[in-house]
C-alpha cells in the first residue's frame, strides 16, 4: 500500500525555517537554508533536501 503524502512547499519551508530558527540560527540564514533544502527536494535531489533537516 502506498501511503505517500504531498506537503505544500510553502508550509514545508516555514516549518524548516522554524526548526532552524529555534535552534538559534539567525532568521535570514534559516530562511535561506530552508528554501534551499525544500528546493532540492522539488528538483528531485532528496539526498540534499529536507532529509537533512534533522
């Protein structure tokens, strides 16, 4: 059974940005890194995408 789900890219960017900011990363850097990892996923490069959030 396939249980894959799609998450809106904007919501995922906001979540990633919040994670990085809560870890003490400056807001501008958190926004840049979050945008980069979500964009990598959208381009099909999951090994460099949100997988790296942790």
